[in-house]
């Protein structure tokens, strides 16, 4: 029993002596040991200056200066500099295994500099002193050479730090007022990280749990669960990641306000249109590589009313480049066209006839948000001024010039192919080249020009260009050309038959068999001079101007009754003139007189021609009613030549 007591006492004395010996170690010696172990574990130069011993609240040292070097290729200076730092060590761990187990690190107002290169290098990926990635294992291989003493940090607390991040090819970001905490209780176990950033004054909270944190900081891919909360929005990740920037897993986004979220991160608010990203809910399997290439699969995105499903590949170097295939239901793009998307009113581009077009500026800055191609299939698309049905289209955006290639579009009861262009490179312009077949004329013209007086099924070719920063300017600048043909329909508001027979045509309807015309557009006016409308008992021709910008019309219809058995054709021109809201439709007496004079002169000219033909026929001796004057003249000449030859030989 005495020997047992002696052995226990001897052991206690050894422990006591070893512990007391630590207290007698110079503070500089503890600082040097800690600096040396950090250097061996990270491969970075470490300098600790102004060291003093501390006993409370933890045993360790306080340093007036702490500096951890950056990667040898970095140009940003030291990775960490702090003027006030406290380092606590685990005495028993050092006594038992000579392991410098840092239990606590506190730094106030340090500067942290992080840098990444386009080739995937990142300054926060650590190597050991030999230059190899520092990968911790539980037990070294038998016979392996001695390795640096293990380093672990149970708790890290950083207060009011300045974080500087420089990514090659992007602007350098700087955040002040950063608070960071790390809980890493087991060297080979997981770590919990909590950070608060204030890029724009409001708090951005980041919380993450990383499995096998020792492997993570040395560049290994490890399980990661992370949450970012800012501006009332929330982003989550459940997957795997590495410090080199490789990420894979399930991404979730719930942003009631995209502007508020990005503003809280210190980024410009994009001001996205309603139903096109003002609010966002997204879930997707993602893969992000260290060279900043993002892959989205099983994507589901609710953009605040428009829902998209599909896949996308995005390059995040500079302006994002997108290649995506998306499927949507009913797609509302009125916000992108500068129109209203709320309420039950009409399209955003049109205005009631007579009130003029909207003059509110159109914000087309969103065209600079990305480049690339997006293939889209939708059950319907509302463009504000125009409504499309089942649609298969390819959207191409290149440096603020967006082209909608309409590959298969159902519109207004017919089909539409062509392209529609929005260009904001040097001022806003819109244009298109479209071919439409089997379109219902009335709803199309109601959306295009707020005209509803014409019905029927049409084939239409249209090429147009408009320039301006609002709808009014665009409509007043329209140029282009086109043609149309309508096989059967009506003209509402005028009865040409009644006008011809009784002089009353307003408030009635004209039924026609066919209508065709070509036209050109200049300065917001549509000009036409070959309109032909065919009815059962007469035809009508037309020419004039339709003011697409001014919303007015000056057009002359000339209906001509088919010739009866007992009289000539009857033609009474009709002038349509005035604003779209209230045009006047009246017979044009001056044009009627001019037309009758032209007809009379034409009739007199034909009569003179007939008399001349009779006289010439008499002279030529035409006896066959079917013989032409030319044939008669030839026959007369031939006869005279024959007579002359007979006389010569006789």
C-alpha cells in the first residue's frame, strides 16, 4: 500500500513540476512555439511580436502584433495582420504529447486578405512547410518520417475585422465590421462557423457546419451545410465544398426582394421587373467549379409569378454567360416590355385611342445582366402589347442586344415565325421581321394599333424598326414595310353598300370577300396606295396615311359598283380622316367629281379610238370582223406587191 501511495505521489509531483515548468517558460518562448507550429501546419510565414504571458481567463500569451503570410503567388500582402491578439494553449496536451493545442484565439480589428486566381488557386488553401497540402490523418503510416506537430484551434473569435477579397478578373471587394467565430472542438472533427458581415451597413449572417475541418482547410472536399441571411432573404446549401471553390449540392433561395438582398451584400440592385426576378424562389442541384463555372440541374425557379423548370450552364467570369434550356407555363413578360403587370387591365404598351402613347421612360438596363442563349418553351407569353400562345423560341443576348427568335409560335389564331429584337447598346430600339399566317385580324390590330374595325383571317408580312426611350417615341419613329392579305371578313363602322345606294354608311358593317395591300412605314406613319377590297357587288380601292405615332388617319376609299346592264360603273370615294378615337367617315365629293371627269374623258377617248378604227378599216378594206387592223394592213401590202410583180412580168 505504501508503494502505491508513493507511486501516485511521484506521478503527481511529475505532473506538478511539468505544469509549473510551463509557467516559468518565457512568454516569448511560448509565442515562438505557437508561431513555429502554425508555420509548419500552414506553410506560411508567421510573426508574433510584443508577447506577454496571460493566466486568465486562459493560460497563454497576448501579442501586440500577429502576422500570417499569404500564398507565395499572392500580391495582396499578409493574409492576416492584427495589432491585438490573444492565444490560449492547452497545458495538458503539451505535457502529454508535446502538442500545441490552441484552445482560444481572439483578435480585435484585424485585416484579412483573401485572393483567388482564375486557374483555381486560392490563398486560403494551406500547405505544410514542405509545400504539400496539409492533410491530417488519425495515425501516421508505420515507418513514416516525423511530421510537423499537429495544430488545432478549439475556438476562434474575430471582432470588427476588415475582409478584403480579390478575385482575378473581378473588382476587389472590401468589407469592414466583420465578426467571425469558429468552434472546432476536435482536431479531426467538424467545425461550426458563424460570421456577420456589414457590406452596406446592415447585417449579413453566415452560418455553416463543415465536416472534417482539418481536411477542409487543406483543400479537401468536405460535407458542408450553410445558410446566408441578408435583406430578408435566405440562401441555403446542403452538399459538399472545398476551399478551392468547388461546390456541389442542393441550393435553395428564398428572396422576397432581390434588390434588398443584393443591396445588403453591397452589390448594385438590378431593379428587375415584376414577375421577372423582383422576388425569387429557387431550388436546384448545383455544381460550381473552382474556375467559376456553374451548372444547374433539376432547376425550379419562381420569379415572382413566372415559373421556370430546366437546366443551365453559366460562366461567372465577368458578365455572366448563360446557356439554358427552360420550360414555362403561362409567361408574363409585360414588365420587361415596360408595361404594368398587376391588375386586370390591358397590355402595357397600348394606350386608349386618342390619349396618346405612354411617355414614361423604359428601363432596359436589365439587358446588360448577361450574355448567352436561352431556349424557352412556354404555353403562352404575354409581351404586353402582343399576346402569344404555345411558343418555342430561342433568346439570344449579346452585349445588351436581345433577339427573340420565334421558331414556333401560336398567335391570334394563326402561326408566327421570325424574330423580335430589343437593342439597348446606344439608346433603346425595337424591331422585328415577322411572317404571320392565318391570324385573326381584329385582336391583332387591337393590340398592335388599338384598331378594332377590321375582322377576318390574314396572312401578314412585317418588317419594322422603332427608336426611343419610351413607347411614344418608338411609335413616332416607326419605319419598315410589309404586306397583308385577308380572305373574307368585315369592316366595322361603315356600310359601303348602304353608302353607295342610300348615302348612309356610318354605324353599319361592310362584308368583303378579299382584301390585300402593301405598305411602307416612315416617321411613325404607315403609307399605302394599293389597297383592294373585293365585295359581291363592287370593289373598293384605297390609299392614304395611318398615323401610328400620332394616332390619326387620313385615308381615301373608292368603292366602285360593278357595271350594270343599263349603265356605267358607279364610284363614290369615301374619306376617313381624324383621330383614331373619333374619325369622320364622309363621301369625298371633290374626289368623286375628279373621278367622273376622268371616266368621261376616258369614255370620249375610247369613242374617238373606235371611230378611227372604223375609218382605217374602211380604207384597208377589212371584210372579216375577226381580222385585226395589223393583219389587214399586211394583207393590203401583200396584195399590192403581187399586183406589181404581175405587171412587171406581163
